[in-house]
C-alpha cells in the first residue's frame, strides 16, 4: 500500500517519493535541484493524500459518443494547506499542484536554538506571523513542514490552527522526514492529527537535528549558508 500505518505515523511508501527523498538527502544535490525536489515530493504526497484519505463519488458524464458513469474526488474545494515558513514553501508549491483550489494559511514559527532544549527535549518556539483562512468541519487541513524533529514547532503550529476552529474532517501533519521523538510528542499532544511522513529516521542528535536527515531544508532550498 502507498500509505502504511506504522503506529506512531502513517508512512508514504510510493517508489517515486522514496527516490525523490534519497536525492534530497544527497549532500551533492545543489540548491536548484533540492528546491525542485521538494516541489516534486510535495506533489507526490498530495496525490497520495487524495488516494488514501479522500473519497470519490460516481457522476454521470457525457462523452463525445454516449453517456457513461465516472468517478470524481470529493472535497477538493474543501482543502486548507498551511505553510510553516520558510522551508515548507517549495513543499507547499508541490502540494498545490495536487490541490490547486486549496485555501492557504501561513505561520512563521521557528525554534530558538541558542536557548537550547528544555528538560523534556523541546525547544522554545517563536511565532512571528500567523495568517489562516477559516477552517470548517468539512475541510481537509494539511500542515506542511519538510522536517519534524523534536515536534516543538509543530505543536506550537497546531495550537494556532485548532484555536477557535471546529475540528476538521481530516487534520494531517505532513513531513518529508521525521524523528521518532517528534512523532511521539506531536502524537501524544494532538491525537486528532494524522501524522504522515515519507521517512521515519533513526534519531535526533544532541543539537536536536534529525539523523540521518537531509540537513537544514530551509538553508539548502534558499541557499542561505
């Protein structure tokens, strides 16, 4: 199955997703290819969400020769994609190829690495900007961030998303690579969210970075190192 249940998360196992992620991990992959790879991976993940999480309905259509029955995906007009700035920007660009009519939200949230990790392994999170569309009970909400490390940022983002909003039909946290510690933290704090990732990596290092990971996705995509 393209999406497998791995207890702490749902794993996207599509061959093209794994191939694209392997190219993203490669230290030799330069900025343009890295950014294009995130776009491609976002598109693949979007198609997998459609196939694995959204229903279809039968409709009567008229072909050039005669009427027939076809299937269409339900709910494509009820999708909200939330971009966790900045690394998720190319990732979201790919998702929008699968969900071109999605409403979009933006949250600028980052961890304070200079402050260091708290006793529970989390980082303090700074939120600089939040702009979200209205969320309804019929919506599929996808929160996109290529990397889910300690889960500190995602928990903060989820707090903002669910605050004063009804529970949507689907609430999906989407990442390219995830650490077991982050999946556990987010899953225990927000059991209403489905955690969807292309890879569950080995661990976090002492600085809170995913190992083997793919480096700093934002820096690699925007060439800021």
